[in-house]
């Protein structure tokens, strides 16, 4: 897999943004899928904040490029909704021309047309665990360095198409 990070600069009423300034900044992963007769190529586009508008703008530019993706994994459902909107604006069909997956399983995922395939996080368990870790830290215990929790893929209309 050939992965690249594209640094994007944005201007807005509140100032200039450069994704390099946002440590571990949010991102959209655009992928060309080999079984769709495209070279396997992926690109990470980093967008600061969880901004629908900035993500929409980035995707509009991406869809106009020679390496336009045929699949997108967005780091949030907000970004996933922006991808679907940009694709429809470009005259593409989702999932026919572009498959889209979000992350979070928020209400945004079911309010898009088509509905957004997404990854469901165990939000309640994350909050409960964070509180327990905080209470243990207050008692002087060491906090775990990392933790793994199970997620669930919720398949919806943005990725369901038949392979001919």
C-alpha cells in the first residue's frame, strides 16, 4: 500500500489553519480499491478540527484530482456526511462510484442519504473506564498506558453494492 499524507492549508474568518499544526490531526483516508480496476493507492488527507465545511472542501478538491478515490474511511461521521455530500455534488453515486465509511455511529450516520456505514465505539464503556482510571489515579495507582476496547462495524447503504 502506498500511503501519503497531504498537508492542506485552509483560511477562514477565524484565521489560517495548517494541518501540520494539529498533532495527530483528524483525517480522511481516501482509497482506490484494486478490484475496481484501479491501482491500489491510499492517501490520508488531514483536516483540522471536526469541521464539516473543511472536510467538504477537501473532498471536493480530492474528487477533482486524477487520483480521485473510490472509497473513503472518515475518522468521524461528520466527515463521512461531508464526503457523501461532496460526492453527490460532484455527480457521483454513493456507493456506486464511491464507498464511504465513518466512525462514531452518531445520529449523523442515519441522517445522510444514503445512510452511512460506520464504526460504533463503546462510548459508555469508554466513559465508565475513564472515570474508574481517574478514581484509581486519585488514590495513587498507576494508570494503564494503553487500552483496547471492542468496536462494531455497522453496515449501511454507503457501502452496500453488488460486485458485477
